């Protein structure tokens, strides 16, 4: 029995970046032998074991053969005869198909070290095309390593296009699509993930609502980049500079889905796109089983981003209405995220990336003025029943009016 460190841990070591997990491959053993040595078996599809002390994952070397559609359509062989190279050749990218033995020697049969040196994401073998999930994985790695200068090899992008055009992406489960996407949203350059899916014709099968934005024009005086799909990617890029939170980044990307529903004769204007976008967001979230935190923030960003952009012009009564409809008083943290999404939207325009966005601080000050209201004191004053809510709203309205007056006198 021989044990090798494999995959991301080897790659990250060569890139001199931290690696979260260590994965190991065991060659020349069986499930019974590992269990006898104290390993605990986990996973139903093929034998993966937890080390009795470190709890790190150890997998038997295996081969896979396509036997159906999608991510799980494989038959697996993990017999003692399977070699390390047999295991490595089934992996996605050359930079992920290296191993390290107990003496620190790198085993690199597919030239992953050379591709690291040349900053290339390249598939290992033609078997790459058997697993449609790899289209999303490569897009995610492109997002992870974009800042280091990595690009996808042309022949790999061609394979990704072939997989997309074959219809195989439609066989991926919603859970798998979202897992890869959520991880991509937390990478250093998440917009590259969606840009790559667009480049390989994979966006239509995964995020069709977003794909429909490309080619839809906007008024050039407000959006010098013109294309709504490009604006969405630019908004995600700005959100990535403002926040590490995946829901903020996702909402910035998806806030303009309603513009895909504008009639062509009305282009480049997009009247009522804020409300038109609510249904496609709901449909997308339902289809991909996207968590409610993402759904709720994206819906609020879609419906209220133009209100926030116009914050400095709004009447006190409209400001209070926005607070109530966004549930800002009960969920101030989510409202703070909404403001970041709106800032990303405003800055996600070619040439306007560094434009100040005072609306964030302004709306925060308006909300703080509402939070100064003592609800208990209002109740103690003798107001009864439905009049309590009206009295509280009036006090909040007065507070916002006073805060606006102070803003004008600055």
C-alpha cells in the first residue's frame, strides 16, 4: 500500500498559497484493509475514508467510465490493480493531477508543473468531456486564479463549448450547479466564472435569465458600456471590491434581470424593469434551490435599487416607505448589504468606477434617525390600538424630516 498527497494541496504548495484541505490517494489497498487499520468509511458513491487521527480524507485510487448522463453517470473501479497514474488521468486539470509521495517527490505525469509556470488551465485528457460539472469547475478555477494571470487553454475552452452544446449541462442537478456557483462567488474574481460560462456557451443552460441580458442595450449617457450583460458583470466586479459576502455579490449580478423583458421597441429605456425582474429572480431561485438569504437580498436589490440611487431626492415619506418595504428597521444588516449592492450597481459602469456614492451614508443616517425613536415612550403616552403604529410612523417621519434638514444645512 502506498499513500500520496494529491490535487489542490500539491497545486497550492507549488503556487505558494495556503491550502485549506489535504486529500490523499491510497494505491494497492482495499476498503476492508483500511477499515482494519482504523479508517472510517464515508461516502456512498465510492469508498472515501477518514484517517483515524487527522480526520483527513483518504480515497482509494479509482478509474471512472461514463455510463449515463450528468455528474453521477459513471461506473467506478477501485480495485488493487488501479495505479496512481490511472487515478490522476481521470482528474479535470493538469494542475490538479499531481501527487506527492512520502519523501516529498512530485509525481507529475501530465505536466501540471509546466502549466503552473505558464499559468494555463488545461484539461488532462479527453475523458474531461465525460463530466459536465467540469465546465463549471474550470470556470470556478478561472475565477480563483485570474488575479495570478491564469487563462484557459484554447483546446480546453473548445471542449467546454462542446459539452455545453451537447446539452449535458442540463443533466446537472440544481444542487451541484449552486454548490459550484456559490463557491465561485467567494473566489477573488467571481465575475470571471460567469464570463467563462458565457464564453463557452454554458450560461444559457445554467443561468438563462442572466444570459438573456447580453445584447440588451441601455442608454449610453447613463451606461457607457451599453450592454446590460456587461453591466451585470461589472456590477459583480465592484461588489467584489466592496464585500466578501456571496449574497451581496450575487444580488449585484442579478439586480437588472428585468431589463431582459423590455420590449425591443422601447430600447434602450427600461421602464419598470425593477418590478419586471422579480419573477425571473423567483424562477431562477426556485429552479436552482438558491438559499433564501440570496433570494431575499436579490429581490430587494431588484425592486429598490433605483429608489436608493435617488435617495438624496426622496421625500421623507418615501424614505420611510423604503425602510418599511425593505424591513430595514428589523433587518438593518440586510439593508446595509442592499446599500452595498446599489453602490456596486452605480460603480459597475465603464468609466464611472470611482464615482462617489454618498447615498450609502445618507440612507444610513436617515435610518439612524428612525432608530432614535423611543417606541415604549410613545406607548406609555397613552396611545391605544392601531393608533400606536400611526404615532410611531409619524415620529419616524418627523425624525427623517429633521435629519434631511440637517443634511441640507451642512
